[in-house]
C-alpha cells in the first residue's frame, strides 16, 4: 500500500507543479487563459496575483515530495500537505470554480486515504 500511496501522492505533487507553472509563468498566456477561463485584460491585470497563487502551489508540491522522500517516516508530512490541498480545494470549489473540487480535492482525498491505510 505504501507504493500505491507514494505513486498517488507523487501524481498530486506533479499536478501542483503543473498548476504552479500555469499560475506563475503562463497566467496571461494562451494555456493559462484556457485553464483559468480568464479574459486577456483581466489576466494581464492580475498576473502578480496568479504568480502568488502559483508560489503556494509550489510549496504544496515541495511538501509532498519531501514526504515521499522520507517514505513511511514522512507520512505525517504527507497528511499535513494533503489536508492543506483538500481544504484549499473545497474553498476554491465554493468560491471560484466547482471543477477545483474534482481537480484538487478528490485526488488529495484519495491520496490521504491511501497514506492513512499504508
């Protein structure tokens, strides 16, 4: 079960690296505009806000990678960061877009369950 948990948590970390890249570097580019459904003018005006969000997603990914590198000894770290993602995903689904629940909260919940069962 530890291997399955590590694979899922690794996938979630990669997802948050991807989100970080979208928010920090592609926010006002075609890929970012498509991903976040923003008009060009709004994306240009909020580029710094997107980069700030991206930095936080990078921290989430780093925490998960740290936990994975520690193996079973890092379970408490993985649990903490997965919990942060779950809370952020719920908040994002309630305030920004329902799809955030399925993109962030559902995978993080599965990862958390696997970590707890390993």
